[in-house]
C-alpha cells in the first residue's frame, strides 16, 4: 500500500494534479477516498490499484500538455499579427 501511495503522490506532483483528482479520473472515487487510504482506514483492491496504475501510464503525457509543456509531435500555435 505504501508503494501505491508513493507512486500516486509522485505522479500527481509531476502532473500538477491532486491525488483526489487522479482517483476521480481513474476509478470515479469519492473525494474522501484518498484520505481514507492515507489514514489506513481503507485500502484499494488489487483490481483498483491496477486500474489506477494503468490510468497513470496512459495519461502521463496528457497532464504534461495541460501544464503547458510542448508536444514532441506538434509545433506551438503561433497567432498571426493583426495589421495596423
């Protein structure tokens, strides 16, 4: 469990999102679920942990682009200057 929590925290720090947001996106968790896991009041099943890891794997680039990082396959949009 500690490894999963550590992985989630590291991913969220890189992605610029909260662990709660990640859990909502990955497994449609209730907002208090993350804190329950951190406090040891609850824990995910292996199936849920696998779904979270798969979501992090598939969406690592999506969050980077949301933070404004450049896509390696696309050039940044350049706005044309208005004529005066």
